[in-house]
C-alpha cells in the first residue's frame, strides 16, 4: 500500500519542523510540492531547504505539481474554491498514481498546521472516497501562524476561561463575531481591520512570522491601523507576496 505523510512544517522558520516531522520526512522517497507560481517561489524554496537540511541527498526526489489559481472572478467564493480544490485533487491523484509505487512513501509538506485553513486533508479524504488510487496517510501536526503570532507578542490568545474565535478577513468584514472578545484573523488580503472603529480595540499583528522578513506591530487599533496598512502594502510590493495574521482584542472585555 502507498503511504503518505502530511507534515505541518511551520510558518517560515526551518527550525519549526518538529522531531516527529523530521522522522516522517526521513521515511519519504517522494516529496510532493505544489507550485503556486513565481510570486510564491519562496514558499516552495523553504520546503526544498527543509528536505536538503534533513534528508541525505539521493534518498528522495521532488515531484512538483502545478497549482492553478482560484477563479477570482467567480460570483460565488465557495464554488470557486471548490472548483480549485477539485483541480488540486485530480493533480494529486495523477501524481500518486504516476510517481508512487506500491509500497512507496510520500510526503506532502503543509504550511503551518494542516488543520487550519488548508485543503490537503479534505482533498486526501476525497481521494480515498473516490478509491481510484489506494493509499494510507498519517498527519504530523505543525506550528501554525496564530501560535507564532502569540509567541512573538508574548500573549495568551484567550482571556482567563475565555473563548478565542479564529476567522478570515472576508468574514470579519461582515461584522464582529457574536459573544467573543478575542478574534484571530487570517487570510485577510483586504485589511478588514481598517473598517473597525470600536473604541478600545487592540491589535497584535504579524507578517512573515518565523521568517527573516518578519514584521510585528501592536497597539490600539485606532492608533496603529493606518501604519499597519502602509507597512503591509510596502512589504507586499517588495517581496511580491505577504502572509499576515492578527489578534483583535477588546481591552478588558465587554
Ligand atoms: C492558507 S492559510 C494557511 C494557514 C496555515 N495552515 C497555518 O497553520 O498557519 C494562509 C494564511 O495563514 C496565515 N499565515 C501563514 N503563514 C504566515 C506567516 N508566516 N506569517 C503570518 N501569517 C501567516 C495568513 O493569515 C495567511 O493568509
């Protein structure tokens, strides 16, 4: 039976890879990489660096898959994402069939942790349900961006006994979630925080967390939001891509 490891690799620091991740990686003969285009070449490079650092050369090979982008013009965001994931599913299916022999072990290196805003586990479950290629897989957890954000700002994400809400910029733009004072926001390409004007809100922001380009800002949202938007735009144009995450906190709760 083909065996796969889905390994969370952390968010940009090669030292984020856990010992468990290293052991799983060392068992792989094939490492699958999703090519997300020239803009995001750095993200693929980090995966290559991890393998070069932790695996004896000649013990594995890379198989690169083209990742076509989501159709941003589609009226329904959910449908566009589903169609994009369907294309990824087919790419993985063909690659497993072609590149992994019976009894071989492969690895998929997932940014951060595979449980958080990542399609890999959904795709592998879908592939097993289709049953065209037989394989088993294990998941190795990784360090996720909210964890690195909390570590950099030296903060617990929750108030004592409180809840933490993890959401996307797209959802935050529709309004503050009910019943929570602490909100972690990911996947926010549009700076949804700029629309919030509730007094007393604090923001703890981080971009390129764990990497050499890391940026951090924090303070009262009203005082720092314009600066964050400015720094974000400049960094994005310098590097060609950006990933940022932030915690919004109601000071002292409601
Ligand atoms: C597709 S999701 C992947 C999340 C990932 N699985 C995790 O555990 O962090 C991408 C989003 O994660 C966040 N992210 C990932 N890496 C980051 C980093 N190095 N610094 C800041 N945010 C990051 C950003 O919000 C980005 O838009």
